[in-house]
């Protein structure tokens, strides 16, 4: 299926760069507020007397359930021609930042759980609207690299969450960490509101290129189902997130339990390593997709396919060594490899549907990544760790990570399946 591209708003290059940088900062705060709980999980567990299952629920499902479910109706609003995506992002940022502050005021598990749900509710309005905004602002030839640039918020936000969260937890306690990282988002929400522009209000409309109407939800789903690439692409992305979020929480806990590092030490060493590697991998994935995908659309996904297969034995090696320094060094390479997918996968999702369905397409991808990934990954890893504890003791987390290492071949298979149809389905996008 193809459609005439929507006319792009006539913004100059300086404003386009400004838009991308502001959205990057917003996404950094998004992931900072979302992922700081990983480095704080062990101190919270000890302070509130939680089980590993409750840790998995707090770090994953409580956030992801509302984040994923609300993402689709919010995306429907973002796809409406009269909607203000800039305002949506600004309000969402204010909500999730305020709820992050409330996490620091929680005195029991239920209060913390409710505050985390609030963070998920706020963050549901960010990524689908941002992807749609980027797609309407940049030229198609730079779509993968631009979305990958936005995706740098994941490793940078994760890095800052680990380093800042670990330092503050060691120095002042986990509650102070939530408050400190939540407050800047309230100021950033004002900057977004007053300095960014909604492209739809500046769109040049002609008889040859009329402003696109929003598809009904039924039409958007029909468009998505008609794509033979979209379903395996979504399954693959969901499984990447399942493993990524699961390993993100429990690798952090693994270094504290098995290697006896403090939250501050883990935050510093693992945060910087993960963050730098993630930045390299996310940027490289978008660059390779735009460079080679324009000649043969299958190559949008070649780098993620190959890299995830290569990463599997390296992850197993890193979890098996007893020297934590060596483990951190080994982790650097598979972290790069597993970060290559973001730009190519989301750019493909935006290019497999018409302009009037893009935010819904992004929200379905986000739904899969967060309902399956963030919702079930940390929780499943925690359940499995509790189940293995009678056999493995404190090494139960290591056993779980051993299994997770080789499951990276599963999303690689689904990305390969999707790549077979890209040449036929990404034409005229």
C-alpha cells in the first residue's frame, strides 16, 4: 500500500535541528524518569521489604500496563489533523515528571506502585506523538537517522538514571533520587510549550497535495494488517524490549548481589558503559539503515539481524565471569549490538503506513515493546529468579541472565522475516 507523502512544514534547517534536539532532551527525561527505578530497585527492596516478584512488578508491569494501553487512544488523538502534538508532549512531560517526584514521597509499596502507574500514564503521550512530529518535519531520506537521533534518549537517559540515581541513593537515599530527577521535567515542559511549533499549523496545502485526513482506527488497523512486514517487525521489537528491559533491571541487581557493588558503583560503571555503548549502537543503526536501506530496503534491518545473533555468546560470557571489571568490558560490545534496532525498526513502522496512520502505527509498536517488554520482562525475570532461588540461592539472577543471553536470536528471526517484504511495501513512502 502506498500513498502520496504529506507535505512537509516549511521550516528551515536550524529549526528542524532545534526540534530534534528538544525532542531528544524530552526523551532523555522520559527514560531517566522511567529507568532510574532500576538502580534504586535493590535499596527500595531492602527498605520496604519486597520480594523479587514485587520488584519486577514495580519496575515493569505497573508502569507498562497503563503506558501501553493509553498509548493507542493518545496516538489516535495525535493523528487527528487538528491535534496539537507539541501541546500533548508538553503536558505529558509535566505529568510524568510530577509523578516521579511523588515516587520519592512514597512510604509503602502500594503508594510507590500508584506513583509508578502515574509515570506510565504521563509517558504514554510522548513517543507516538514525537515520532509523528519528526516524520512530518524531516525529509524521508533522513527519517531513520532522525528517529535514531531521538532514540539516543534511551541510552543517555539510562546512563544519567544509573549514574545520578546511584550517586544520590548512596549519598542521600532513594527517595531523594526520585525528587531530584523529576523536577527538571516540569521546567522542560514549559520550554516545549512556548518554543516548539506544530507543523500542521504551517503546512502548505495544495490541490496536488491536500492535507491528509486522519484514518479511522479500523482503517489504520486494516492498513497495518495488510502489511506482511509490520507484524513480524512488531513481534521482533516487542521481544527486543522484553529482553532489554528484563536484562536492564536484573543485570543492575546482578552486579549488586553477585559482585557485591554498591548502587553508586553500579550506577557509575554500568551506567556509563551501557550509556556510551547505547549511544554508539543507536546512532550506528540509524546511519546504516539510511545508508544501505535506500538502495535495498531489506538492509534497513540487516544490521539488527546480524548484531543480535553475534551478541548472544558475548552476553553469556559476560554473565559467567567472576571478575566484575572483565564482565563490564565484555558487556560493552553486545550492548552496542543490541542497540542498533531502534532507528531502523521505528523508521520502517512509519514507512509501512500512510501519513494519516503513523502515530497509531508507532503506538502499536510502543504497545508491543512496553506491554510485552517493559510489562513482562522485569516481572518474568523476577518470577523466574524467585523460582530458582531454592536451587541457586543468590546466583538465581545469574541463571536467569544465562537463559536471556541466547534468546536474542528470536527477534533476529522476526526481523529477518520482516525484511523479506520491505522492498515491496516501502515504495513511495
